[in-house]
C-alpha cells in the first residue's frame, strides 16, 4: 500500500540529515586533523626558531658541511668570525672563499680525511686567522654526518675559542723558560728580549720596551725593544730621567707608573713628541722596575700606534713583566758585583792581582802584532807604614785612594793601574814608542803627582814612591820574568834613596837573588837561634855608674859569619820578619835580665829597640 506523501518526505529528510551529520562529522574530523597538523607545524617552527636562537647565542662555532666541504649551515658566531653579518651569507661557500689558501687547504685536507675514514676528530687545537688577520686559538671537534641509511653525507663541527686559555698556558711556559734563563746566567739582553716578546704575544698592537738605569742613576740605557723601530730605540738610548721626560724618564723619576694615552697632546712628551709621531707611536704606558729593596732598576713600557689606555690584561702583564725583569736585572747586578769584587781592589776600585797576568798577557800579544813597547811599572809607596803607624789605618786608606786616583789621571785610558795589596801598585803602559824617554816622562808625572800633599781630616801629609820598570820584549819574554824584573828595578830605586824610578838592568837580578837568599837565611836563622844580643852599657858621666844597658841584635850566619845589622834589619822591616825577630829580642832581653838578678846582680834597666810594625801587629806576650 503506498505511503502517504508526508511519510516519504520525512523518510528522505532523515536520510539527508544523516548524510549531513556524516559530512559535518567528516568536516569536524578534518578540521581537527588540520588543527593538529597546524599545531605540530607551528610547534616544529617554534622549535626550529628556538634552536636557531640558541645557536645564535652560543659563543661556540657550530656548523655543518657537505662532502665537498661547502657550508650547509652555520651559526652566527661562525658568520661573525669570518666577517659576515648573517649566517645565510656563508651557505654554499667553502673555506677557500673566506680565508687564506694555506689555511683553507689545511682545513679541507683534515675534513676530507674525517669524511673518508668515518673517524671523528675530537678536541684538537688549531690556530686560525679571522678576516682582519688576527690569530685565534680554537679547540675543535669534527665528526662525519650520516643520513638515515648510515651513509656519510657531510661533516658536523663544533669549535670553541680557547685563546685566553692558550695565552695563559703560553705565559706560564714562557715565564718558566725566562726564569730558567736567569738561573743559567744567560745574557741579560737575551732574557729581557724574550720577556718583551712574551708580553707582545699576549696583547695585540702593543710594542714593549725595557730601559735600564745606568750606574749614575741619572740616565736610561737600552735594554730590550725587539719590535720598536731601531732608529727610535737609538734616539732615546741614554735619555736623562726627569719630571717631564716622556713616559719612561718620568716614571723612573717619580718611581710610579705614568700612563700617556695620547702622545700628541700630553705635556710630558713635549720634547719627544715629534720623534714619537715620526715613528707612529701614539700612546705609551711606562712602569718603573724596582728591586726587592725598592731601588729603581729601569722601566718597562708598552707603546701603541693608537690612542688607547691599558686595560686589565695590560695591567696584569705589566705587573708580571716588571717582577721578572727585576729578578733578571738584580741577578745581573749581583753577578757583576761578585765578579768585580773577585778582580778588583775594594778600597781603590783598581784591578787586583788576579787580573794582572791576564792584562799583561793581552798587552804582550798586542805588542807582537803591532810592535809597540809594553812597560811594566812596579810602584811602592815610601814609608807608607809610618803613615799607618802615626795617623792610623784610616789615614793610610785615604792616602791609597788618593794615590790611585792620581796615578790613573797620569796615564792613558788604554793603560792600566792595578793594586797588588798594601802600598804596592803595578802600572801597564801600552803602545809606547821604542825609547825610554816617553816612559820616563810618564813616570816623572806620576812621581810628582803622588808627592803632592794629601789632606786628611785636620791634617796634611805627603808620600813619595819608588818605581821600577821592565819593558817587553827587551827585559823579558814572559809574564813572570817581566814582573820579577820590574820588582827588582823597584827595589833598586828604594836602595838609591827612594822617591825615584829605575829601569831594569841585568845586574839587578844578581842583587835580587842575593836579597832573596838573605831573606830565606834570616827566616832559617830565627828558627835555628842564630841571632844573639850584645848589651851595651849606658854610663852616668858624672858618677860613672851603669844605669842601663841597651840590647843590640846580632846575627852569626853559619857560613858567612857575622852579618851586619845594616844588611838584615832593613830587609826584616820590608818583609815583615821584624815582627818575629823583635818578639824574640824582647823575650831574650827579659830572660837575661832575670838571669842577672838571680845571679845577685842589682836590677838594671834594659833598653830594647822595637819596630813600629810590632806595635801595629802587637808585640808577643812577655812572661
């Protein structure tokens, strides 16, 4: 039975509604899926942006390259280091496009080896140059980049700037080497140059300089400046210190750091501005180098071609550099002082006996090459012991210093005045013409200068000298012979009345040998009791009574018989044998007096002659 129209309509409406509902459900599902996909894409985009932001802020270099070593991604640090404003500017480029050929080839070879072998390179150190040419140390790790199938499709790298760490390591290593050089007594200039170069490796665009204060304490001398223009270093070598003498002269004068950021404007550089500007030096920071006692040893300066002031790094380096430089300079001063003390007389500052043979040998070698004369002059002050005995050793020291200065003033700069000890000096006269007149003129000049009055405190005294001359090659062909013959000539001058000089003659050797033999015999005679006393009575002329006796020293030589006191007493005074001999006389006189009294003879005074030298060296105790 056919349905009514209303029923059919309702049935179609329900079917349509179901289709609409299904369509709406599908749309809703599609919309939900779209929303989910959109959210995922947005999340992915957000994650990518976050990753890019992190990579951009990371100071480490992060990058990836394809099999041809072309950049396929880099972070901002890589772009900035290579002179690009945005990482995308580097995509598709290779190292050959952005750095030197040598450096690019080295990077390429390393990366190709990694991609071909599949073996990563972890945390190796390399030195790279940026776009400006500045050097930077990096620690780099590079590993092969693989796809889902495991095939190598490129390379990924992470590089970290370790310049600060490397500089610190280099600083410590080089400081240790510098200290080792100091310990090994290396030349001071080598040590200072290495120290300055070390500082220059730590700071870009700075040139170091070390100046040394001279012995007078008034001028600065060149120490080390390996990177400064040589003409500039020569120009300031010997500059006087003062309140407005550039940075270095002022720093040494003030004993404090002087920072000049602009040489062109600073008044301290008014006298040196043109010199500095001519050599492109615009700023200079100088610090005094102080010893451990606080004395100024020199200055350490940093120069720059730019207007700039020192930062924390420069200040730290200055402290370390000046401290090590002070150690090196102090060590050198100590060595020089020890060496000077070993080879010079501390009272007069003259070369001492240890340098005598060396100086004479050198002079003789020069004579053999150029054929001038060399004269050896022995000088002995007359009656010097009397000055010590009467006025004291302080007066004797003053006399020796004055005499040394006067003798130096009488000879040429190429000649040498030396002190052997006591009142004995030796003078080497070199480049003399082959006649005695020139030598005689010099000796007369010395004799006159020595004899001038010498003031001491509120007194004035004079001294004379006796000199003996031996000339190479006529009076000896070796050092010992020349010295011996000059000594013999000097004694001849003394025997001839002192305050004179004598040239060596062969006859003097006989006399010298006799004198030496007498000296040895006298020393043996004291030991063998060959000396004895004669007692000369002292008589009162009115009463005729003996009131004293004088002890007179005599010597009975086993082969020569009685030796006259006029022969052995002067020799005993000169050689110092008068002291033991005089002590024996005092003891023997006392012994004899006691023996007389024990024999019943009334006590009598015994007069004994005592040398002034015995008083200065103390008479032996008397029992």
